C-alpha cells in the first residue's frame, strides 16, 4: 500500500535540496569575502596576484589581521632579507617559501617573479619594516606587473613616517616626504637648498651616524626651524626629541642617537626667515647663488629668492630686470 506520507516526505526532500543549493551559493560568495568583511579583488582570485604587505616597523603586534591572512595564503614571499622576515614568520608560525628581493638583485629577480605571477602564483612582497616601495625596493616589480596586467593589491600597514608625524607636534595638514638625503655633504646641502622654498613639514629618514651632520646642514640652510627627531618608533626604546634644530644639535652632542631615525622639520616662521636674510646681497646675486649652489634653473631660483624676501614673483622679476638694465648701462 502506498503511504500518504510519501508526498510530504518528497516535498521536504526537495525543500532541503533547494536549501543546500542556496547555501552552496552563499558559501561560494562568502569564500570571496575576506575575514574582515572586505570583498577580495575578483581578478586576484582568478589569476596570479602581487600583494604589497606592510609589516611591523618594530613591534610585532602591529601586523594587521589582513596582512597575517595574506602571508598565510600566498604561494611565496619576496623579501629584502630572508633572515629578518623569517623572524616575523616564525613569530606567527607561518611556513612559506622565501625569495630574496633587494636593490642588488631587483633587475633580474623582478622578471623571475613576473613569470611566476603569470603562471598563477600569489606572491607577497614585504620590506624589512613598513610598507614596501617606501624608501625600499619594489618599484621595478610593480611597474612590470602593471605592464603585464597582473593585479597589484596593497595591504596597508605600519609606516615610520606617518607614526612619527602624528606624534611630532609639527603641522601635519600638508607634508613632504623626502626619504634619505644624499650621504655626501655637498650633494646633501644642494638637496637642502632646493627645499628652502618649502613651507610644509619635511620628513626624512636618516642613519644615526649621519644625523648630526644632517641637522647641522639643515639649520644652516633652512634656518633654525622647529623639528622633531623620532627614534626607534614602536620599539622598546622609542624616543621623541622635540625643539629647534639648534636644540636637537645640542641634544645629540650630549647624547648621540642610535637605531632607526625619522627626522621631521617644520616650516620656518616668515618673520624669522626675513630676519635671517642677508640684507647686503642683491636679488640677482642671490639668484645666481641658488643656481650655482642648489643647481636650480633660473625660474626656480627666482621663485625661491622672491619667497625669501616676501616678494611676489612678478615684483622679483621686475627687480631682476631693473638690476640687469643698470648693469648694462654701467
């Protein structure tokens, strides 16, 4: 005898099957969503992808959840120093193949990584500390990936320059990040000369054995501006020294700085800038000096000289033409 309950059971089975199909579809969509709720780049899930992963600048707890997940999921990790990166990976119990990628092998290694990416590999690029490409190698690899239509996905993380800026006490609405100044004195001074026109906070990275010379040159060329020396940011011996450049110089004479250093120099007070100006030097002489010392073209030299004297560019140009006319008459 056919049971009257069978149609009901059949209906329930169909309903359960439909639910499974719906749940399967939901799982497929969910698999494309990261643990923090952000939708992953669809291109990255279909082919090879380069991830630019920000790593801690000192404190290992500063690694983000997303960065941690990406480092666990990629096929390999390209890094500046495999020994340094191994310490980070060991701390989080991550085992991944490491390949060195630094300024000395970037030209050949970038091409090798692009080949792997084109074959579908997921690769994370990390620097020893902070975001890749910020005063670190990686630009060649990113450029090649973009030319070959390989997705490049940034995974934001710690940054020494932003951490130092936030705690410096200097104006931060606008700022200029310069990175490392030239190590040779003459080149460094010419680079600083080109920055005299800046009225934004300027941020440098500097080596501890050169920071005293750098501050001395900056004080002489830029004036005795407000500044901040951030040392070992996020690490055990984190330190911020704040004050005029002259005060920082005195501080370093008494107690030299060690470790990773970020130097921030604020804008000069306009009144002090005019007070420090050599009143015996003519505008044309100053323009010629800037062309010679800072390697500026005449237009930029005139712009800087005008700013130093509180003149508009038109007024400065008029003075320069007048001075040239007098010289020709004489």
